[in-house]
């Protein structure tokens, strides 16, 4: 249940007609259903009931302050990858001790910020990073809690990873080298070894690869315990997929069932970093048709949202369903849905069958709650879209549409241009 549904041919988000919001806010805008956000967070978190665990929402998928605040209120933490994300998390009221920090390129000032904020742990991705964290923690007279992010080398051939599996190589430390790195870590004065972590990929639609990864991680946990390096946390990252088109990913319950069984004899606290599975289908991008045109080759529907608003189709050739905000029952045609940006790669859908459209009509780009706004840019000097949250019969603009002034904020003319 995504809480985007039709009543008398008109699309609603919870109890609010999408059109009403478009009239008040203008287009394009991202629209999130509070009920779906809550439902999906609880479905994931609830899948691990009875097991000590912490759900750290992966905020790279959607970093709006209100979205973060909502999950913090439900007891969630966050997975961060930058100082900027830490800033947002703290601003939204996320408890520092529920923050885990991943990423291959953590900068000194970001490490200092995270240490000063007293976050739960750093997921360390290289031996150099481990040393850097120890040095900086030492200079601040603090202890840094760490997990080593291991690359469990789960065979991608037997499990078709969608999108990221093969690109993960820069991440983590090879699981075979992990024991040695843990031994080093355990000997460092300002490092406290807290956990083992991994993240094997995104948009996974089977439980199998997770199970394989957990099996390998549990072996490592035991080996470490044997070496006198017990860990408290097992961080399994994110990656559970969603339905964009016809995918049939496992329900979090199924994922939870498989994992809980494997770790239940231990005293480990499980950490998860889900992003897409919580917010992906909780958001849509609403856009207006500007023009329709036909060439001898194709039909085009030109809309006012573009690759700067939602880059997933251009970047990954991702499928997003596109639905009319008002059903017209007109004849269907096949068309490319494209934005105004001056690039052929600027499309939201290719060769898509849709009801014929007229300028001024609204379309909803579905499943846009994850990696939508958070990956947006101002390319072509297009102000970033507004973000709106609906709860019941109310809606609120949780991020204003950017203005032209916002576009030039921080830009300055040098003397040599001003004085000839
Ligand atoms: N933890 C780590 C360390 C990650 O790198 C990621 C995603 C996650 C958690 C969350 O994964 P999720 O549960 O959302 O699958 N921009 C791409 C997705 C990139 C994912 C990067 N890492 C897209 O639009 O499909």
C-alpha cells in the first residue's frame, strides 16, 4: 500500500488530491506520503523484532530533514557518508549514538566532526583510514568506535545483482585480510573495535546473497572472538530492493526471518542501513506536460521535470512508472517522456505506452522517493524542485523550491572583471 491511489480517476496522496498540491506549489515537486514512510520503516524495523538491532536509515537515499526527523521519532538512526550528512542528521534530531559513518573517502575535518559528535561507529574501509582515525581521535583525546567494512566476496554470478554489485570494488577490505586489520585495530590506543560491517549492493531482489554474506561474516566474527577480539555489532548495510516495474523483491519479513535465524545464537546487535526499501515507493515526482510533439521517428512528451530533478533514468537507464494525475481514458500511444535539458540523455522514460496527453496535464513519476531529490542538481540553471509531505488530509512544503537567487548564492565577481 503506497498511499498514492485514484479516486474517481484523480490521483490522491493519502487524502489530498495531487492536483491540489500542484496548484498550490507549482511543478515539478517531490511528494512523500507520511503514512507510507511510517509503514515502510516499521515493516523493516519490525522484521527484526525480538533481536537486538538498530535500523540506521541510509540518508543518501533521501536526506530531507523532515524525513530524517520522522524516522528519528520512530527510533531510527542513520547511516551517513559525509560531514554534510552528519550535519543534517544532527539538525533533524537523530541521536549521535545511532549514527554509523561509511564511505571510502572520509576527510579529516569530517572525521573530527564525527568524533566530536560522539557517533556510534565508523565503518572503516582501508588500513590508511584506520590509522587516520586513530591519529585524529588521539589528538582529540577520544576513543573512536569502529567496524571494518569487509568485502565478503559473495559470488555475483549465482545471484544477479542489479546495478551496483560489480562496481563495489573500491569498497571495504577483502574479508581474507580482515583478521589482520582487526589485530592492528585492537592494538591502537584510540580505537575501540565494536563491529563487523558490510554492504553488498543495492536493489537486490533475492535473499540469497544476503544469506551468503552473513554466513561469511559470522565466520569472521567467530574467528575474531577466538583471537580475543569480540565484537558487539554486525552491520549488514542496506540493499533490499523494491518494485519499480515487475521486480518481486522479498518482503523485509522474509529477509529478517533468514537473517535472524543465522545470528540468533550470538549476542550480536544487528545494524541495518536500508535506504531505498523504506523511501523508494513513498515518494513520487509530479511534473506538468509542456508540449507534445511528433517526429517521423517518435512521439515526445516534453515535461517540466528533467534529469537534473531525477537522474536515475539517464544515469542507470532505470525504469520509473509514469502515471497520469487525472485519468482521461484517451487512446494510448508510445512516447518518450523527456525534460527541457539540452541533452539527448535527458529523459524520464523511453518508448513508454501512455494515454495521449495535452499541455498542462500532470504526470506522476512513481517510485521516486529514493535517490530522487537527493541526487538532483541545478544543471541548466534549473532551481531544485520543492519537496512536499502529506499526512492524512494535510500537506506541508518540507523544502521550498529554490529561487534564481539561490542559484547564484556564493558567486562573486573578481576585481579584474569589475575594474576592467
Ligand atoms: N549502506 C551503504 C554503505 C551504501 O553504500 C548504500 C547505498 C546503502 C547503505 C543503502 O542502500 P539501499 O538500501 O538504498 O540499497 N543511486 C543508486 C543507488 C546507489 C546506492 C549506493 N549505496 C540508485 O539510484 O539506484
